[in-house]
C-alpha cells in the first residue's frame, strides 16, 4: 500500500519545530569535526578560507602514507607548506622552520605530525579490520546506536587483491555475527515498527571484489559480479546480517543495480528482508532508480532496505564529465541536491510497506524533514533509520539517542593508506564553502539557518541527458573549439549502437574500391586485399593498388587544380572541414566499427580514432580562419605592411595504419585547410577506412580533383611522391627509419623542382614513465599498464620503459602485475577486450623476435598467454614485462611497437631522468611523483615533446596537448596545435608605398636649442 503524504510545504512548520528541538538537544556547542588540536581549530579553518592551502593540505594527506623516512616527511612538509598563498597556522609555521633536513628537531617534527595524523584518522576510522573495530562498535551500542561496518578500499587491481577483499568480507560477516550474538537486547537499536532488525550490518562495494569491472562488457561484468556476490549474500542471510550495497561512481551505477536486482529475485534470496542498496540524490535520474527498486521489492514479495545519500563523489563526477565533455549525471547545484534528497526521502517513506527507508545525513533539517514526513503519514518516527559517519556531527548522534530515534553509525575500517584517503575525502567535505558543518560551527543564529528550506535552481527541472546536443559548426561564427566527447559506454544506448554498427559493417563486407584521381575512378589491374588482423582469413574488401604511373597522374592532376583551390576563400575551405566533421559525427559508430575490423582496435580505441579525426577537422578549420585574417604589421608614414599565408602547392600525405582515420584525417585536413591539393596515400593495411574518409570529404563539398585517393605499396608509391619535383610538401607519420630516408630524399634538388621540398615527419618513440619514491603506486601501475599495452603497444606514444626508484620497486611491480594480469587479450569486436591483435604477420614476427632476444639478457617477469584459439586465428601477442633490463640493450633502446615493457631500476630521481633521456627519441614521457621540486626538475630536464605528470602518456587531445617530438621522433610543429597549419603554408609580407592621407605633425629638429 502506498501512503499519501501531504505536500512538503504543508508540514514545513513541523520541520522547523522538529529541527529546533534537535538543535536544542545538540546543545550550543558546534559539532566537533576533529579533536581540539590545530588540525581542527587552525588547519581546517585556513583550508576553508584559502583554496591554495586547501589543495596542498589535501595533497599532503594523500602522499603521507607513502613517506617512509623522517627526512622524506620533513622535506615534503617544507615543499608543500613553505610558501603557501595564505596564512599558516602557528604550529605549522614553527614546524616548517624546525623541519629543515639534518636539524636536531627534524625527527621530532616529523614524528609529531605523524602522531597527530594517526590520531585524526582514528576519529573517522575504527581500526584496520572489523575485529579491531569491536571496541568502537560496543561503545556505539552503549550510546544506543547501531553500526554499519565499511571495509575501505575501492577498485581491486588484480585477482589476488579481489580474493583478499572477498575473504575479508566473508570473515567480517562471520565475526560481526558472532560478536553481535553475545550482546543483550537494546530495543532502541534493535527494534523497528515491523519487528527486530539485525544487530550487525556490513557495506559492500562492487569494485572492491571484482577487479577490472567495465560496463562496456555489461553482460560479462554482470555475470562475473553476481557470481562473486552470491556467496556473500548467502553468508549474510545465514548469519542474519544486514548487507548493504554501496553505490560508487556513476559508471558503475547501472551494473551495481542490475547485479543487486538479479540476486534479490533468485529463489534463495527473495524472502530475506535485510538486503539493501544505496541511491544517490545528486543523480538527475534518481527518481527512476527509486521506483525501479520499489517495483523490485513488490515483485519479490519481501521488503528491502534503500539507503538514500546525497552522494560522495560529487567533485569527481563533475570534474570527470567536464573533462570528457559528457552531460553531467549529477546535479550541479547543492540546493538542487538538497531539494531532491528531501523529495526522495518522502518517496521512500510513502513506500515504507515494501521499502525500509534509511536516511544517511548529518544535517538536522534532513532529519527533521524525514520525521515530519513520517508523522504526516501517521507512521512512527522509528520507521526511518538514520545513518551517520563515524566522527562527524557527534552532537547530532547524541541528540538522536536522547530523542529515541533509530540510527546507525557508518564505521570505516582499513589500513593507513585507505584510511588517509578516506580522511582526505572527509576534509574535502569539511572545508567546502557549502558545508553545513561549517555553518553549524558558527554562532547560534547561523546554526539555525541550516533549517532554512533549500531553494532549488531552474536546473533541477532539466531532464537527464544521455548525450550532449552538438550542432554543425557555422563557418561564419564557429565559436571556440571543444574536443568531441568520447562515447560513454556506461550508458546502454551507446553499447547498443556500437553493436548494431558492427553487425551492419560486417554484413556489407567484400566490396571493391578503385583509386580516385582528378575525381575519376581508376583501376590498375592490381589489388590490395584488406583483412581482419583478428581473423586474417576474413577478407574485408579490396582496393585498386597504385603504382608509379598512377602516382604521376595524381601529381599532374593535383598540380593542374592547385591554382583554383589556392584561391578558394578560406571561409569556404573551413566550411567544408566543418561539414565533414559533422558527417563523421553522424557516422562515428559505423566508422569505428570499420576501424575495429580493419585495424584491430578495441571499442574505445576505435571510437577515439574517429573523434580525433573530428577534432582535427574542427580545430584546423578554426585555425585556418585565424591565420587567414588580415595581419597588418608595423607601419611607417606612407607605407603599409601586410602579412599573409599561402599554400605551398601539392601535398603528399603518407599515413600510417595505427591511427587509420585520426592521423590520416589530421594530416589531410591540415593540408587541405592551408589550400594545398592533396594526394592521400593510406597504409596498405587500412585502405578501407581511408576510402570512407575520402568520400565523406567529397560529400562535404570538396571540389573534385582537390584530393586523390592513392593506396599502393609504400616502397613504390610513397617513394615516388617523395622524390617527385612537383610535390611541394610531404606529410608523413611512421617509423624513424622511413622518415629519415624521406628527409634525405626530399633534400635532393631534382630537375624541374622549383622550391625546397618541406617534410613534416612524425616518427617513433621509446617512451619512459618515471615512478618516484613517493608516487601513488596504484595510479602509476594503472597508467603504465594502459600506456604500455593499450592497442597492444602499437602507438608511437606508448610506454615501453618504466624507470622506477629502487625503494618502491617491489611494491610497484606488485601493483603493475595486478593491473596487467587482469587485461583481456581477444577479439577487439567483443566489448570486453583490452588488447586486440598486432596489425600483420610481419609485426608479429618482429615483436616475437624482440621477446626472444629480451630473454637472453633480462628477466621475464610476466608473459601473458592468449588462448590457443585466439593465437591460432590472429596476430596476437599478450603483454610481456621484463625486469633487470640493461639501459643499453635493444629492449631499452629500440622501438618495438608491441606490448613489451622494460623495467629499469635506479637509485634516485636524478638518475631516473638521465636514464629516461638516454635514447635517440624524444616523443612522450611521464613522471609519477608527489614532490613539487621533482615536477619542476622534470619540466626542465625530461627532454620530450609531450611530458605528462601523474597520468598516462598516451591519448594526447587536439587543442589541449599538441603532439610531437624531437631528436629522432619528428620534425615540424606539433600536430593539433596552433602552429601546425604553418607546416603547409608559405608566409608572405607585402609592403606598399602609399600617399599620405593627411600632413605629418610638425616636430622640432632634434638639435633645436
């Protein structure tokens, strides 16, 4: 039966009355955020006022568990706080002066801070394990409060960690049940209107026991997680423990809810009423979540617990959605979240016949709203269970006990690392400008302001969005550039669209494509057969294969139309690029499906390839308009000076197979935008993707003949174009050996050649990531694994060396092995695949050769093993990790272009930089460190074109990280940056003598007295 509660506005006076009663019971003292030491009274106060200090304070909390020595602790204290932007607490000012390394007081300061941080952590956590938490749980029960034990730690990185977490949960269920059985009854804690409730309660997180769960492979992830959770559900039922499933980041929301729904409808669990799940009020579609759970409870004919929270990942969700360009899944205004929280609380109470409402809050108004709704529905106050965090709003906990309210305390347990991370989150909340705890900490008048009704913004009425609405770019007013958002595969409509596209592309395979020269189809009698590297027996289609004769025809066609294309208005050229970008946007899943089949990329890698091509078209279209605008230089009387850019003439674009749409599209778009005619020679392994790009440009309005499609052998067609005297600019991406040969050939002046041929060469890399002794080793391991093994290491930006400091080598390698071992090698058309095949048999032979040579001089730490069926059907190599690698060996020096990683150990950070630089390449590099001075040193000394701090080293974004290197890694300005178009342009300055429009002002002679 659904209860009818009057509109919330009608019982708002009751909310105020109950709220004041709560505040009176809480007393005039503000709620204690921390114990009365400087970490509470001074550091938090400064952090709340000063954003820069707040940032450093939180970063210090996060790095603290990684500091192993007194000197490390002292040096980090100085680096983080020596020159903050705001006023320091007096104790910290003294500590910095006393913490200079080598002083007698250094150890004292370090130990004092370590002791204080441990004390602060103990306020919010109850020990390293549920067993250690028992004294705290007994104290809570004595204070007439129940508990929920939360084992800290999220995102298991490997199988071993997941097994440990699963075992910890099982032991906690048994231990807590045994302990609770010894306790005497406490009606205020144990009794609800419908009967007794379990004394023990445990919280579970999906990611903590299911490593690598990814909603992109939803069905597999769902089945895997259900299999892992099922024994724990069974144990909780048998031990009569309440089991609550926590919601984490939005990307796991649907998966978590589906696993929960599946298990609760299974016969062995459908009658147990003490399972529960969390819903997050800050989610825009939380009403759907609640109603789905109501339906679930009705279908299983047994009640269940639904825990309403405001949401613990607001900052992370907002940052993530902004960075990705995705619609925010959460409310962007606190008042909207508060309003929705009250509405959802009321909704749960209305369905309290099947839903057991649990309201997680520290806000007296939220408590008062829940109680008012209960009373308005004629229900007892104990219908709702209130839940609070350990160590937060302790005066509110006491008030609830005094008023006879049923409540539980959320009790986290975990080691120092997880405890400090949890503490940082609590500090982030406590120092937020919107924190009601800060309001409560002020005088009594301010405290009562927390009872004010939240005033929602108009944004609360906005419906949840699956995608942002993107309109075609107007070439007259293009606006600022924004990266095309990736597909969010946590959303089911995107997964379905990609599956449908793969089916459609697979059904249309086998067609033949001719060359396109001067707008005409050209057959040659020779063919290139494109195959699926995952299943080489599967032919995807064929193209005509060009030779020297066709290359000559293409050059002459390009030369003949070059003058008319050069005079084409810049705004019209930009308009073609913008239209092409919109066509790619509309066809993105179909194009990504073709990239998956032809290049062997996984879903996300293929989608990224397509959207990077879109970005290049959009970015270069805007940059063309910038460069085409009139530029007037310094003037002199009677003279004007104008600066402008013109195309070089005929451009040969020689593209690689590893980014068959992004790199080919970027080089082609830049050359066309600059006003050059283009001969586009795609890689022989991926000609079908290039064919699609050619036709999309034609559909966008590119005049016939401006672009030629010329697949053919690189040694014949590519070499012919590079040597041709009428090709003015060559854009090449590929190996350093081929690129350097092109530079040599292009430097030769041949008969009939008018100008010096310009070469834009983006070449190889032997890229390193440095792991410092204070790095976040888990984050570093994830980034190294992704950077080394993404697309099977077939990126010039891939990490092939990791340089790790000796003091953290063992711990880092454990994390790296965990991150690598969970990677799935398989068919890239399957959504859960992490590594697909290498591109062709030559690549397979080369990479296997390096692996064999590596075993002669280094230690093979890890070797993945693809299944026989997979390796027999395609060009597969699983991840390989070598340790004890000599810095001068081929493993450490050669670009391997496969999933092979070398680990090099050094003693200090300076040596790490030296080793990282000791190769002939200078493309990308990364550093994981939390020492500010080491960040600055890396910026100066790590000689690479793209340096990444505390993140992976692949995935440069157009307009955000202009990409390219030096030494043997490339020539020319960075792709996707403000200088790239100039590679395809000549600069001209025009000076014109003019008649003066007015007489010059009179000036006295310089020597006048």
